[in-house]
C-alpha cells in the first residue's frame, strides 16, 4: 500500500508544471481570448500547476497586478475582423522578456494567437521551453496571414503542438499554414457560475418575455438586425423586452434606432461586472446572438446554455460548432431580421418549447466545463514536451520544483 501511495505521489509531482500563458491582447479590456486565458489559468492552478500570464495592459488593475502577471508593452487599438484589436506594437521588450524567461524556467509556454504582434512574436524565438499555440480566430480572410506568410512560416518551427477552439478556427489557420495540425479543444464554461436559478435583476422580472443579448456592440455582432427583429416581435408579443448587455462603438447608433423607431421596453444595460452577469442570464427567457460572421466559437452561447436558456443564433460556422438547431436552439440565416423576428416570436409564444430547448442546452453545456477543457489542454502540454524532447533542438530544461505537500 505504501508503495502504491508513493507511486501516485511521484506521478503527481512529475505531471505538475510551471506554465506561462501568453496573450497579445490588452488584459484589462473585456474579450473572448482574454476571458479564455483567465479561466484556463484559474483551472490550471486548481489542478495544481504554477501559472504566470504575459500580456499588455492599458491600465493598472488590482485584480491582475499580482506576482503571477507580467505586464508587457504599451497598448494600441487597431481595426481587425470587423472589430478592434488592442495589442502592443512595441518590439523593444526583448531584454525584459529574456530576464523573465531566465528567472522562471517554464516547463511550457502557451501562446494564444501566436502570430499576432508583438508579444507572442517576441517570445516565441527567445524561449527554449516547449511551446503550445492556440488559434482562436475565424474570418473570411486574413491579410496579415496572407502577406506575412513568408515571414510567419519561420515561426512554425518554434511551435511544438497546437490547438484550435473550433473546427472553423482550425480550418482557417490551416488554409494559410497547412503544416499545422491543431487539435480541436473548445472554449470552456464555468457551469457553476452560470447555473440556472440565480437571483434575477429585480426590475426585469415581471410578466414580460425577456430577450437577452450579451456582447460587444460592434458591426459583426448583428445588433441592427436584432433591433429590427425585436420590432417585429413587439408588434406580435407586446409584453416582451429586449435587454442588451455590453458596450462598444455602435452604442450611439443603436440608441438612435430605438428612439427613432419608438421601440418600447429596450434596456441598454451597458457594461456589466462579471459577478453580476449571471443574474442577467437568470432574468432572461431567451438568449439571442445574431452575429453576421467572424466568430470562431461563441462563448456567450455557452454561457446562455449553461444558464438553461434557449438560444436563437445565426447560422455562422463558429456558432454552429456549438449549437444544434431544433435540439438546443433555433437558428436563422445571418443578416435576416425577418427570420430572426419570427424565431423570437415562436419562442416567446411557446413556454414549453423554451423549456425543452433550455434543458437540452444546459445538458450540453456540461460537456464544455472548464475542468474537462483544462485536462485536455494539459494533455497537449505533455505532447508538446515530448515533441520538444524528441526534436532535440532546444536547450535542456532545468527541472522546476513542483511538488504536492507531503502525505502523512
């Protein structure tokens, strides 16, 4: 028995790692990739690993300004994929990065969007640790990949294993870099955080059917289509309400549309703190996500599903990798406000259908729990370490002392 316990303990010590998570994006600005990295780091720590995060940051934040976070580079805003990418363009960070790498001696570095300037592209060739790359993006095309391919191909040799968050994200990056063979591991969801039955927002719980949108107010999210669809719904189900959670560059245009079309019961909630967001899901009857494209996955769909809500979503590749029409959702063609309005009306009038779809959605969301996702990511870390050792083209690593407390 003692030998068995010793073997189990040794296995745990061998598997625990010091991991660096690298993000190109402003860590204090809300976004899907940033949230993914935050949650992944949290769950890796819960599983016993030692985690550090590298990212640019536009402001100081007590929540992230800890010894586990390295603030690297000044933030600039650039248009990208019908959105805005907040990244650092400073390449004058090599000395500091080198000092950190020498001090930390990571077992694995995990790069998110590794071909984004400038932080990932600085770290990749400097680090001698095994490297994992996760690709999050999906779009019709990428001019940076297209024109930068001759240069970016040189960075492929620094990637030991890769992940894509969905089949569309995998196909997108393979179109430009066929040598990559990413394993598809989806975004995760904290199913406990978004569980049904939480305290709703008091003034939103009445006899109205609440339709909820959560996301950045930008072109690709399809908000004008949602407002037109809601206008259709309100004419047929007067006791309905639209709740829009999020902020962004389209806020003024959306407010003007609501005013000029005299839409009633539209709540523009703006930015909502993370701890309050689950209460908005608990206040809703239907979740609606009418994006026109450019979505690789659809994390907000998972949040709604974990909350037990029926989802109305557009038939874009990233969303269709999450939902199943007729089972846990109703789907419509993108840029089709008429279809969207009809789908919302059908659900608003049929509580039994809402309940059936919502129950199926909640059951599916359990498969995306962060614990399950983190375990899959750790498997890729181990594959990267094995690939790096087999290649033999990196400096041997010094072992880092990762051990569990002694037993008995």
